[in-house]
C-alpha cells in the first residue's frame, strides 16, 4: 500500500542493514472510534501504540514471495487491539502483496498441482503452457504460501486483503493479472477465510481493468487508498468498489507520516 518510499526499494535498503523510514498500509478508523493501525516490515523495531481500534498486519516483506521479518511480533502487538473491535472491521486482519511476474519470475508453475493439491483451474491446464492457467496457479501458490509458510496460525480465521499496486511486477495482459488474484481468492476461500481487495481506482484499472461480473473477485469488499485527508477518506466511502457489486469497506489517507483509514461502516 502507499508508502513514503517504494517498499521494494526499502526492502533492499533494509537488507543492507541501513535505517529505514516509511509507512505501509496503515491505520483505520471511524470518526467516533479513533484509528485502527496497520503495520508491516517498515515498522520493524518501532514502538507501536497499543489498543488501536483494530489492526491490520502485512504478511510479506514487500514482495509476494517473501515474509515480513517482524510478522510474529506484529501479530502479537495486533492482539492489543480493542476487543470487540471498535468498528465494523475485524479486530485483526492481514494483507498480502500480489504480483504476476510471469515466466521471468524466480518461480513459475508448470502444472495445476501445488503442495500436493490438484487445483481445479477455470483457465485450463498450466502444464499445457496456457498463460492465464499458470497465472491462476501462481496466485493460488502465493496464497498457499502466505497461509502455510509465513507463520500465521489459524489462517482461516482472518480477513486477507490482497494488496494490488503498480510497484509490484505485473503483465500487460490484464486478464492474466485478474487470474492471479482469482487464484489467490480461491485458495483463501477454500480454507474458509474472507478476502478483500486493496488498491486505488487508477492502479486497479492499470493492473486488472474492468472485472467481469462473473469473476470470483466481483462482490469482494474494497479498501480504497488515495485520499489526502480524513474528510476526503470519508467522502471516498461513496465511491464505487473495485469490482462489480463490491462495497467500499475502508478508505485510506495519510497523516503525520502514517496511513490512516476510515471505516465506512
């Protein structure tokens, strides 16, 4: 989600052991409840305020194929969020990076099977080299890794936000990008988890375009970024969601170096 510096660059800097600055998708609120707080690897080592209205924790380290090194500590911190949650948002939710690196990625699927699971693929056979079919499997695999290999206990109990931003790698084929997100959604729903979509209308348009009403992405809740103030964020609750039948659940704005969000319901 929007940062003061691109997250991928920050990940490189952090790897070198340098001091980092920046904010990751963060902070949610209604006018009456006060803010929730959303953190990830840029906040590693920071003292975070306790008892936010709700908390959202980033699972990855800026890319779809790695792990937030502070995930365990930040999940423990997230449990200080008010209980029950002070807004309509879950007390604790998660977000994950998304991407479609295609065949140039460090890993790319070659079949419709991943981690011992044979996946029903609406786009056909990845083994046959069908790009959308393999894109779907890539999304499924990344979601499976997020749920099983990042250190999240009881992954089925969370709402998982798919972070869709242009700073990650995407293909010019928007239908293939949609297939990645559909694969991720299918995996999370398979384990009983809830799924939402985070983006701006501009970034979503560049990456996914107009999604068909028959897509599994249709009707998922939207978390919209892009407002410059709390008032703007509140007004953005009236904007259309990212997909057909989607409601805007939260809207984001930046203030005092942190990303805040307004809970729309």
